[in-house]
């Protein structure tokens, strides 16, 4: 017999990787506890030794990620333990949003609280990418400086844009007239944002992530963002589904009337020509029917149980609901077995900019070791 040598496919786990994993585990345990847990409680919940938890907690406190609360008054024998909580005075995320008719910026701290919020209304189409992003950068700089004056440290920025994003570039944003725009580089040309990590994503994707924070017990939903254009973000199992190339969610260009109105994308009868913000203002019943047709197709295809309408749809929701649900009952094959839940977005029109800021905060919370390296 010939002996066969077997090899392991995975490399040995380095001590630094173990520490990074454990830092994230401790931070996540504190963040998701109903009440501020003690170090002993974190040890029991994670299975880590008390000595290990204590050392990790000390590092997280020193890095501005956790704070230790004063212990409650003594009610019996023994010394009450101090509780742990995410700190509201540490790293924060800067969310930026550009849409056809407004610019927005907000800062969210590690606990998820909004600390700064700024909006400027105006048509961004005539400005062009460079001018519009410079204006947005200045708005973001104001929000950042105000947050830092309040004791926060802005860890990074995320930009929500109504278009297809790949490799950090806005490949096409038809309603803005953009193609192949390096939005992150243009934002960093604003002196106050220079050197700040900047990521770029589709506004509906980021809005869906923002809505996930208030989605409650159901982590499966389709978020539909109504602006001049219409985008969607699909959340399954609490995670955003992006598609193979990251371009999923372009529900605004689902055909609802094949021989209908011409669209900026070059096709005819696209949903956004009947339910985008301008069309919605002109004819709500037609917008509701068009939305119902498009959403029925999505539900039949992906079996999503909840649809969340956000952006410009929120103030119109009560008047749109009956028309949309009529089409859902008519067209969704399983409507008699499991009716789809339709609701307005909890974050209303701020979901995208909030989701952008949350994306930065989420990255810090998922990789606290990376944050500690940056600040050491």
C-alpha cells in the first residue's frame, strides 16, 4: 500500500486573529444585551475566561468603544458589578446622500443615535458630478466638524447615490446624468474630508440597511425607495442581497407597461415613469397600480414576506396602500396563503443617509481590532 499525505486547506490561526475575533465577540455581546452586562456576564455569555474578558474590555474602553457604568445601589450582601455599554463619545459614522433634488449629511454615534443632521434642497442635475459632490463634501464637513466639537471621532464616511456602483465608481446614475464618476475621490478633495475613508453604495441598499435597524423581529424584507427614480434593497436573513455584480435592486426599471412612456434608461414603460416622485405627484392611483404590478413580480420571484415603502412614498403611503394591495392580491400567486405585509419606512425620508452613517458604525463594531489599530 502507498501512504497518501493529506494537507490542510486552512492556514494556522494567528494569535492576532483570535484576539480580533474575541474583541468583536465581546463588543457584539455588550451591544446586543437587553441590559448593560457585567464583565462576569459577558464571560458567561461568550465562554471566554473572566481574565480574558477583563483584558479585552479594558482595551475596548481605552479605544473609546465601551464605557463602564456606575454600579447600581447595593441591595444585599456583596459588591454590585458595574455594567458595560457602547460609548456615545467615541467613533461615529458620517453619512452622505446625493439625490436629484437634495443633499444630506448626518453623523451617527456607536449607539446608533443621530448626533448631526443637515439637508440642502436644490436640483443637482445642472451642477454636474464635480460641483454637486463638492457641495455635498462641504455639507459633510460641517456635520463632521460639529460632531467632533461634540467629542466624537468620525471613523469614516459612506455616500448613498442613486445609481449603479462598482469598484468604488458610480458607473451610471441616469437621473443625475453621471457615468463612471469617482465620487469618493471628489469628496476627499474637500480639505475637511481629506484622508477620511470614504465608501460609495447605492442609496436603496444603504436605506435598506438603515431600515434593518428598525425592522423589528422580521429580518426579511424588500425596501423600495421612492425619489425621482426608484430603487430597492432586498434584505434576507438580516443581510443585504447585492447580486453577483452588486447591481441588484433596480426595480425602477422593471417594465410595467411595455408600450408605455419612454424612460431615461432608453426603455419604455419603466416603473419610475409611473411612480417616481414627479409621476407620483401627478397621478397617485396610477402610481399605486404601477407599484403593485412591479412588486407582485418581485414577490412571485423571491417570496419576500414584507415590503417597506420609503423616501417620497412615505407621505403618500396611506393613499397608495389600497391600490398596491389590490394588485398584490390579484397578481401574487400565494396571496391567499401568505399575504404580503406592506408598511411605510420607520426612518421615513432619512433612511439612506442614516443607513450610510450606520454602515460606517457597523464596520467599526464588526472589526473593533481594526479601529484599535487605527487609534493606537
